[in-house]
C-alpha cells in the first residue's frame, strides 16, 4: 500500500466509520494514543460544545474567529479538507477522523467519501456490530440520561422495552448504511465488534499493519470494563418481541454475535 500527499508524502488520511455504540469510538480513541498518528474523535458531534472542545484539544484555542466545525458557517467537506486531513501539527504519519453512520447520512457525505477513496491516499476502517446490540445500547443510554436528569430510581435500570417496529427500522437502516460503506472504498478494513472484544490486541496489530504503522502498546486500552454484554437479558419484552419481529431481524436477535 503506497500513500502520497503533495508536500507531505508520508501522510495517510483515513476514516473510522461505524454506527453509534458500534465500537468505532473505542477504536478511534485507541488509535489516537498512537505516537505517530492522530485520529480525531467528536469533531462532528451533534453538540457544538463537544465539537469545540474536541477541536481545540488538538488545534488549540480558536480565538475570536472560531475554526471548529460550525454547520451554519462551513460545510463538513470543507472542514475535513481544510482543517482535518493532511493537517498534522506534530509530524504524524497518519491523520484520521471518526465518522458515524449518522454523519454520513445527515451531511450526505457518501459522494465526498467516495471521492476521497478514489484519490488513492485514503482508506476506511469500518467497525461493524450486530445492529440489535447497537440499538439496545443506544436506548439504554437514552434511559440513563432521563433517569439522571429527573433524579429518580427505577427497579431495573439495565432493562428496556423494545418496540418491534422501531427496532426493525433501526436494523434495516443500519444494514443499508453498512452495505453502502463497504461499497465505498477498495482500501478498507472491516473490523467486527465481537472480534475487538475477543482479542483487542490482535485486531489492533492487524489494523496498524493495514495502516503501515508500527504497533504501540500505548494504543491498548483498559479492557476491564469491556465484557460480553447480555443483550437479550436487557430486553424486558423479549418473548413478545420474538413473535413480532420479521424473519430478517429475528435472525440477528438469535445470532451468536449479539453482544
């Protein structure tokens, strides 16, 4: 794999892509710890305060003229081109950014990503996870936010009620976006979430080899809080849900990778 960028021939640009709660944020944070690369995190977050903080953590204070991503001021494409990619302040050999399915759809970044891939100095790290697991974690995080905001106690904070129609829509949107990402770029690595949990170090080594960068132990996170989560056990209406889901979604509910 040969990479070339005019003026800075050793820089590789890449995206870490995945759905919310897919594990792409874990991989991004790990890669950001590598001594010879930068992988930006929430620079496209929905919350402006989060975007600003994430931007300034690397680029420094913006001063009177804000240069973090502001939708009403600059397009995502211009921000990525002019501020993120090829912009290595500390002589990093690779510059990446976390992009969610939501970012791709909301900002219609499909054509932009395709163009970047066609340049030949760009690749995609695609973290995939069973969409039902993504959905359950997403809904659980929403419930936890509500509980914290109203300061109430609930009997089983890890349990959620799942609407079969909402889940079906979520799963099918997830799978459609997953397919589109995998059609974007010939230079891509597909990284299943369950493999990250089973052997994170091995997957990290393979990912860095794909990026043509040396392995660094600084990238290995504290995995004590990571476990094979019992997704089915967190669905309060599981028995009813099994009877209501269409066969394609039901197959994912019964999958051995549902964690």
